[in-house]
């Protein structure tokens, strides 16, 4: 028997903050809203952010991490 939306909502609200945020992101990604056309100003802001990050890496101001290390950090943080 499936649980009601009210039950699922109550359980979701009781999750630790990081797990609630992860659940919210998963639900948003799975929704139709994820397929909407991005706003041009948002896309431009992301392009600027990406360019700034690349410039900082090229200038030696910041260092990247190996993908395996990033995944380990995520797993530690969210306790999957």
C-alpha cells in the first residue's frame, strides 16, 4: 500500500536539512520545470561565473580536485 502525500511530506520535513535539500533537488530535477528554457540573464550569469572560475584556475589562484575526491566529499557530507 502506498503512503499518502501528507505522510511523505511529514517524513520529508523531519529529515536533516542536507537530506531535505538533496530531496528537493531530486524532485526539481525530475519535474517538468527542469525542462523549461533557461532565462538569458541566468545563462549569461553562469557563463560569467564559469569564465571567472577558469581564469582563477589558469592564474593559479585556486586548485581543482579529482572527481573521486569530490564524490568522497559528497558522500561524507550527505551520508547516503
